[in-house]
């Protein structure tokens, strides 16, 4: 089915959206995905700590009404199984977009190992900057296309590799000064390494790209 191939260890960095918003980022040579395309989006469950636990002030009603992703909606996420790791990756992206829509990054921090995952730390900082400037993303939805465990490699050092393909619905980035930027519906594919630590799964490396239209 054309599952992404992990080409090297490390998963340095991750996909993202252009400065100031969910946009494509270049693939690193150590990315788990082939470099024939590049890009991604940004946008973040329940408890979790961090300075950015509050929401962006003066959100429109549709954003203010958003509820944080909840573990109960991700079957098996609390267990040290392949299914638990897969559902954690799905939660990761739902929590990311929730963060960009509300300024609340605490759900995302719940399953992201900031000390190990450069891309995770970048997203957390980015959402914080959005919150400070009063910028937000309109609510969006991720639809799962494929979600599975990839084959182990010695370079993963016992960490669990997961492949995730999804489609993000159209969204709009808005700012307090009335400016906006449209993000059309888009398909993405991602690969992540996860570790079972602190009694739950945590993403320790991640990379994703925009899928070509003919894929």
C-alpha cells in the first residue's frame, strides 16, 4: 500500500506550516519519509502541563466552543500496545490543530517529549506565539486514511515506529488585525517514533509531509 519508508534514524525536525501558520517544511535527510515531497500543517488533550494551558483571548464562538481531545475517544491509547502507540499519533495531530485553534497546548504536551522531539518543541513555541499575538486557526477536522505500525529497525533503539496518513479539512488562519490566510483541504502522511515512558506513550520524533495530489 506504499507505506512510508524510514530512511534513517533520528527523525530530526518535523513538517510544519510557514512562519506564523500551519505550512510545508523541507524534509530532513534523516526524515522517516522519502524526500519526493515536503510540507505539513500545525494545529493540539485533556490534562497536561505547561505555561500555555490557557486559551487565546477573544476567540470567536466556534473556536471558544471547541473541546480538547480526550483519551476516551482514542481506543487503547492508555495501553503499552501497538494500538496504543497508533492512537497516540492520531491524538498528536488532533491536539496540534486544537492548539492552533484555541491557544491551549496542554493536550499536545501530554504526549510530546519536548526534550527529545525538536518538532514538538517548535509546535509548542509556535502555538505560544500565536496565542500572544491573538492569532488562531479556524476549527478543522482530521480524517484518518491509514494508521499502522511500521517495521522495526536497529536504529530506532527499541522505540515504536508508526505511519499515519490523514486528510485535514479546509481551515483559515486569522489575526486580530483582520488579516486571514486560507489553507485548503489537504492530505498528509506522517511517521513518528514513540516511547513508553512515564506510564504512557510519548512522541520522541516525528516528521510529516504534504501528499502529492496523484498519490
